[in-house]
């Protein structure tokens, strides 16, 4: 990780990510709806209802998990369980060779914590712990401002007109 990635990881050391079965909750939808309204109000998902959200979470043909990120309570005895407000969520497919980040979202007022980057770093650590070789970040379109963050995570493989290309720098 770069110096800024290490700083983001350290600044979010008070968060616990708990991997759960894919059951949508009203708390998740509330964070999801606020995220869309703040960051993607003009996007293709802007008019998703609670039913659409539930289908996105539950309707999968692969092993899907929801990772909820919460603050660890300062007095918490349990080191692996967050019991504070829900700050971020990642919908993640567990594949035979890696974790595929289907969609992630977070509380907009927590944007200064760089939660999107933190969730990717957490997925990299989880994949290693699970003995998985890859973390799939999904589509990346060069020049897309909303997808630009994906290019910072190296090394990576990109599908080009000439086939798969490994990018190291």
C-alpha cells in the first residue's frame, strides 16, 4: 500500500467489518439511498427502490456476502464486532479465486475517511486471509472520473483489445 493508503487504513482502525449472509436491512438501505442521493443522483441506479435494493442483495447465483462496517465501541470487549452506527457496506461475491466487489457504499458525511479506499484495502486483507489470489474491482473505464480510484490499486490486470495486460505501475 502507498503512504496515503496506509494512512487511510490507520485512520479507520476504529472500524470493524463483519461479513454476513446477504440479507438486506432497512439500515443498509438507508445508507444506500443517502449514498445514491448524494453521489450518484443522476446515475442509472438513482431511482432504485427498497425492493430493487433487496433484489440486488438477495438475487445471486454465486456465494454473495454483505460486509457491514461499523465503529468499534471504545468499551467493547469483543475485538471483531462493531456495535456502532452502520457507516459502510460492501456487497461482495466470494469466488473460487477471489473476492469480487459488486457494489459498495457509505455514509456521505463520512467521505473524509476515504471509506471506499478503506473497503478495498479491507477486501485485499480478507482475500489474503481466505487464501484467495484476487480482489476484483469490476469495470474500469479510463478517463471516467467516478471510476478513477480503481487505477490506484496495483498490480492489476486489465482487459485491452489485445487481451489481458498486467499493469504494475
